[in-house]
């Protein structure tokens, strides 16, 4: 193998690939990035068996070939390399030699024959979407997923098709987030569950894609293709909870407040919260009172009153304030609506005039 390529493009591709390499004592080649040169391009591959990536780069080829080198070593070196815009890569006596105007470096390789194949997902079930819209769907809900692997269906992100809409949802059984994204054509693939731990890298890669991404699905995998990048993730074989049953059809009490006012009051309240992160919410429609209360035996207590448009019945209810704060990153409008259904029922939070996002939080029973 002997090529010449742009250092900047190679560095970006290696940053994506290096983060997907795996740490496996029984299969150390997973810590490597595979470089394969043929058909007038350089293909960069990495996998941890849960997630795999292929990136194709145009390069000047003198000799085809393949080599597997430690991903972290290669990425760090190329990223910190100073000098010419172009660099040369060559396999010499089985190892990778990198040459630039500033000198040359040799990185020891491993057997490329042991490198796993990156699976190809059939294109029978597929759809296209602007990459930024898909990222927005994931970012809107993924923080609500469970970080525990005890129940795989809860430590995953649901993507479901409903005619011309993609539904993204996640829950850890204490809160639920749902985001709806319109697509150009009707989709019919049912639902698929992506492991929570794969979402950060999927977001990272797709954020670098400016164009449309093609999403293909199968029983075991989901893939994303665009701009010379192919990313594939394992999916979870399980059934996501039928969460629509717990979403209240109507509300007994409603409060509309400015998002920044509520967020600021929540941040103040956290200073005085107890070890359970408990915050009390009191709504008195007739007195036009919307209050947040926190108390700590060690620190003190705080009461914040907000200007709000409120209607319905009186309610006093407790929540984990962290769950409430989390949802604001998914609400793009300035005003939010909180809908209550009594002391032991969940609150539903939405952006006023935004029907695409819904967030539900269960109360604390202390």
C-alpha cells in the first residue's frame, strides 16, 4: 500500500473511526483501524462489534494494499501532525510508515486478516432524511433512556414509523420523551430499538453530514449512508413499552410559563434541594400562584414564584427537579405548558405552539 492524501480529511475520518474502535482482550484487533486501498479510494474501517463505520476518501494511489494499525495511536498522531497539507502513507515490511515534510514515523501493525467484516444492511426497508433532522430526533429524547442494561428495551431509543412521520421515544420508567419528525414520504417499517450506548457516536458522525442520509433497517441492524460514510449499529431484539397508554388525554390543571423563567427558578431551587433532588410544585389558579419549593435540612429552603397563566384545580405535587430541567434542551419555543392531573399522576410538558415534542415526568411519592 502506498498513497498520498489530504491530512485534514484523513484526520477528520480517523477521529470518527477511532471512537468506534473497541477494547477487547480476546480480540485485540478491534482496537485497530483498518486502512484498505483499492478501486481509486482509501477505505477506513473500525468496529467494536456493536457499532461499525466505513469512510471512503479519494486519495492519490501508487500501490493498493491493506493494513490494520492501533486506532488511538494513528488518530492522535495524524491529528497532531504539523507541516504539509498532504501526507504519504506506505506499508513497509508490514508496518505503516507516515511521511511528511517534517519527517517520517512508523506505526506497528496487526494482522488485517483478523479484522471483522462490517455488516451490510439490505436496502429493502429504507428511508431518506436530512441528517440534521435525524440528529434532532435522537437528541430530543435520548437523555430519557435508562443507563442500566437490566432491561435492554429501556436502555434504548425507539424509532417508529407512522405514515409520513418518524417517532423517536425513550423512557427509563420515571420519565418519557417523544419527538415527531415529518418525512417526505410514507414509511412503513414498524419500530426499531437502537442501544443507548451507541447513540452518542451516531449523533457525532451524523452531525458532520450536511446532506440527506439514507437509513436502512433489518431485523438485527440499522445503517446510515451519506457523503462517503457508512455507519451501522446493532439493534435490540425487544418490545418497547406501550407508553401511549400512560399519556393523559386531558388535564385538570394547566400552567403556561416562560421557559427561561422556569429554568432559572429550577436552577435556584437546586441549591436547596434534598438528597432526593425533590422539588415541590404548588399551583393555585384562583390566587394566580405558581410556586416551586425546595428544602434541605443542611442548607435551608427556597420558594420561587413565577408569572404564569394558570387554570383548573389546585395541585401540590413533588418531582425530581433534574428530570424537569433535562427536557428544556428539546423545546425550541419560548413558552412551555405544564399539564397536571392530580397529586399522583404524571405531568406533561410541551412547548406552546409546538406539537412535535412531548415530555412526561412521574411524581415523587415522598
